[in-house]
């Protein structure tokens, strides 16, 4: 399993279940505060600390953390937004654990320090920061936040107004959407999720080899190419063939046994001039394509295909065949005025790989009306009736049944021409070898991110597939 992604509401329900089963809520707060102190102390072992406490549970964690940090011989000063006598419940009990003085929050603005422990507000913030909290949020310096950097909504991953920018964030039981989705994720620094004995139920996880590693295709001793699946990629016209070839080579690299580019007559010679291990086959109509894909397990359509009636006809025949479909780019855009025509044909094992613009064209304003990108992609998958992978720095992959995987294993250097074609090729190549669609999409996104991270600055899409042998060898634990 990857790290679970829990909404603030799911976390509250999980806490309630633990309390109902007899655990004292103050014990849970104590575990949270101690975990926060130990996280800070392990990662930032030097320097004086300002602990900023808010009026609720987040502030309660801060008081417990302050007491533990003092026991670890750290120099700690505590500042509170309200007079400690005004605290109630567990926060009041937590404040009683702190033996030192408590100064008003505004005093923190001028007090010297090396580190800030931000325990002002959790991810369930009800209104934007103002006054002293807002001034503290925007002054800079090294910050470690409890739950989320104060000022960020844990569910939407958006700042409500001014917010802290943390070097590290400690959260509990699992991640919140704000730790993986932008813009919040970029404001959290390194994120640690501590186990405080509150198991939460969720269908969303952070992408990790732990999810799909056991399902990674690997040829056995009796393996031969026909057992490793046949992937076909529909080429664009003569002047736009590169996208299909990049997807095809990516599919071959991740292990599809056979890969064929299916090309119209006009593009045959340019494709033939550039292909070696990838095969080439001519198809000049949708009927030709229907015949060509009969021996394929997976077909990619869309990369540089053209927004034309023939692209739409190709998608329609593709969705009548037995092969699973990976639809990207123009294969999506050709349905932008009649998305229902696409949705009614899609099967649960097909996958759409839109970027945000393509997503909006097919699914309207889900990104504005849903709480966050995870919810929007889930709704889209349910509407389309297949797996949907919505690209970005925070790629979300969702299935119609609500399962979702968020991939943050990536680099901004991947934002370059052709990068999406390679991603489609990775996913399709894994599917061709028999992987189920959701894990194949998750593994494809992770491989794509890892390849991008290994190339780094100066990356062009042609570089990505060359990284695959080293990455796959490492994933399979094979020495090279
Ligand atoms: N519920 C529990 O038992 C646990 C809670 N934990 C901690 O408790 C936190 C949640 O506690 P709360 O629900 O009390 O939430 P907060 O600690 O975020 O406090 C909410 C309070 O702040 C006020 N507030 C919200 N926005 C404000 C603003 N802009 N300016 C001034 N005041 C504002 C609200 O009116 C409310 O009184 C979590 O983030 C976590 O750190 C952990 O201790 C684990 C256990
Ligand atoms: K906080």
C-alpha cells in the first residue's frame, strides 16, 4: 500500500470511532504532539524554537510538542493566539502539560528564533488568517507545521488567504489532499505521516511501487514475445508521426512483446524511415483499423492524430474491438462537443489520459465544482465509465468505483512536448502484458516521473525511454 490520503472528514470519523471504542481523546492528542516534537527534533536537531499555538486541537498538539521538545533539551518559547485560560477541552489539558511561560502571539513577531513550530490551525480552517497569524505566516524563515501549514484548507489544498510555507509538515494516520495536490503540496515541504493509533478508511492512496510492484509484468523462463502482448499505436498523418512513434517505443521499452504503428498510406514512408524494432502496418480507413487491431491486446489512439472525422471514426471502431484502449489528446478532443458519444462506448478497462484542458473539454467544470482534483477525477471516471488519468504535477488516476491514486513522483522538467505520448506508451505497454488498467496507469505515471527525475534539467521526451532499463532493473531487484 502507498500512504493513504484521508479527507479531514474521514479523519474526524476515524477519530470518533476510536473514541467510541473507549480511547481517551487526550491520549490521541498526546501521541500527536509527541510525534510532532520527535519529527522536528530528528530532522532539525539544532536551533531555538518558537511554538505558535492556536485556539483548538492544533494548538493542543503544539503545547504537547513544546513540553516534549523541552525534555529533549531544546530551547523553546511558546506563543498563543488566545489567553491560555480561554482554552477548553483537550487543548486546555495540553496547555497544562507545558511548564514554561506562554506569551501573546504578537510577541512572536519580534522574538529571536531559528525554527517555528506552526500549531495555529489544522486543515479544517473555517476562515482566512488575518491580523497577527497572517503577519507570522508571511514573514518567512524555517517552519515546521502540524497537520497542514496554517492557512491551507486540508481538503481543497488551497490557501484561504495568507498561509505558512513549511519546510516540513507532520500529519497523522495518513496524508490529507493538501499534502499531495497543488498548490498546497508545494507549501508543505517534506511530509511525514505518523501513526497515532487512528486507522482511517479511504479509497485514495499516494502512488508508490508498493501498490503495483507485486503486479509488475516479468517474463518467465518460458516467456516469448507473443506471450508479452501486442500493442498497436495509431499514427497521425505524414507531418505528425513522431508522437505515435514515441508512444510505441515507450511501450516496447516497458516490455510489450510486439509493438506496431498503424499508419495511413501517406505516412507509411516517413514511419518506415524511423522504425526498427517497432513494426509498421498500413490502414487507410476505420474498417482497415478494425481488421488491424484484431490481434492486439491494447491500442493507443490520439497522439497527434488530428481533430478530424477519421480520428473519431477510428476511436469508434477501436471501442468496438476486443483490445483495451488508451485514449489521449486528439482522440479526446474530437468528442468535446458530444462527450456522451464517447462515454457510452468506453469500457471499464479503457483509460483516458487528458491534461487539464482536455479534461475540461470532456468533463466541463468538475474541477471547479468538486472539492478537489481527486474528487473531480473520480466523478469523471464514473461519468466516462473507465479509468481516467488527469495529468499534472499532481497526477490523479481514478477508477469508476472510486479508487484513486495520486502521483507526485515527478519533476517540472517533464512539462515538455511529447512527454504525454511517452506516458501513454508506458501505460499501454504495461497493459499489453496483462496488467490491470488502474495499476498499469499508476506504474506508468511513476516510471514517467522517475525517468524525468533521472534526466532532470535539459530533458526532452526522447530521453525518457532510455532510462527505463535501469529503473525496471532496480524495481525487479536485478543487478546491472
Ligand atoms: N480531534 C482530535 O482528537 C485530534 C486532533 N488533532 C489536532 O487537532 C487539530 C484539529 O483541531 P480543531 O478541530 O480544534 O481545529 P483547529 O486547531 O484548526 O482550531 C479551530 C479553531 O480555530 C478557529 N479558527 C478557524 N479559523 C480561524 C482564523 N482564521 N482565525 C482565528 N480563529 C480561527 C475556529 O473557530 C476553531 O475554534 C488537527 O489539526 C490536529 O492537529 C490531533 O491532536 C489528533 C487528535
Ligand atoms: K498548522
